[in-house]
C-alpha cells in the first residue's frame, strides 16, 4: 500500500487520529507525480452541518481543503476505511 513509510515531523492519522477542530495543516498526498505537500485547512466532520439526505457514510473523519497554489479548493477526505487520499499530516501553528 502506498504512503505508509513514516515521515519525520508528520503524524499518522491512523495512529494519532485527526484534530476535532478546524485548523491549518500540511498534508502529504501521493499520486502518479510522487509526493506533494499541500497547505490545507482541516474541516472535521460535524453532524450538525448535514441533513439526513447528505450525511456522509460511517467512517468519515473530515476534509483537508487546499488553501494555496494551483489546486486551491481541492479537498482530501479522511476515511477510516480508506487511506488513498492522505495519511500523513503536520499541524501548522498560527
């Protein structure tokens, strides 16, 4: 499985969990171009922001939305059952 090699200075969301509040973070995303670090704003899952018709499936933790660069606005989702979008993140202090 891709993206499992430990990264110094980064947390593993499967071990360390994800923040329960909105915050800034760097996310490592790996695709066919290799690893790219994106500066993102973390939006944790909040049941109150959904209706019964648009609530995500069980296992959804939230979305890290890119806030800089050419992919600004793209979101990387974190799911309990899927590591495909990202595993590694580091919090950015304000």
